[in-house]
C-alpha cells in the first residue's frame, strides 16, 4: 500500500538559465500558498506499430503534462511572479498580454505506505522542472448566509528539459521519498533555491 493522505509546502522558482544538455538554474524561490490540491494530467504518445496483423511495438513515452493547482489564495507578489503581471511605481499590478515566465514548481505529498513494522508515514517531494502558469478564470460573489470559500486554481503547462549531455530523453519531473517532512522540505528548498523554509 502507498496512499496519498496529505499535501503541503507548494513552492516555485523562476527559471534563471536553461541550456539544453547542460542544465537548468533557478532564481531564489518562494512559497506559492498553502496547498489544497494538485491534479496532473500526463500527455503520452499513443502509437502502435503493426505487422502480420498484430501489434509489434508500442510507444507510450511522456510528451508533456498539464497541472492544476488549487491555492488558498495568491498574494499580489506571487501572482506577479507566476503569471507575469507587472507592477508600476504606484504599486498597481497590471495583467497584460505578456507571456508568463517559466518556473520550476514543487510540493510535498504525505503518504502512508506498508513498511517492515506496519504502516509508515513518508513524505514524497515532486519537482516539475519547467512550466508556465495561467489563471483560467476569476470569480467574485457576494457573501451569503453560509460562507463559501472561493480560492483560485492556476493551470500550468509543462515542458521537457535535457539536464545533461548524457540525456537521451527529456526530463519533466523528479520525485524522492523521505522519512520526515523536515528532510523532504530541505530537499525541496535546495531544488527551488530557497535558503530557509517556512512550514505550513
């Protein structure tokens, strides 16, 4: 058994440099918001090679992905960093037609899995190397008798990267499991160029 029972510490960092077959670097990262949920949809090749009336080979490699991340709300500075909004000298933010920046994005999943002595809690870091986010919709409504908490969901489209000269295929995401949240958070901070983490 390995079941997902929680999620926390969503972070991002703007891509600073990316040279194919050499590597990728990031500017100083930041916490996006408290995490509510992420839904990743993988785009895969779906090819069949047939001969003699049977399938001789298939292709199912990853071509890309999209991710929907439900936030607890985005601070102005975080929106600007993720969506490419600009701020003028009067501290007014502007949504323009500019292409959003490429970022790395990651979070920690809390897992329960079968261990040697029973059920263990583990912490799995996921880091998406390069993607661009957009916010597909915005909603505001009056306050009703029963409070309805409205939070934005942002949508990202992933890109493959070649991280080394030996890379035969593009890399989209890396993940690693840890026995403690602090160890997982420290690893994620190192990926996102965050010097010290903030627990959520």
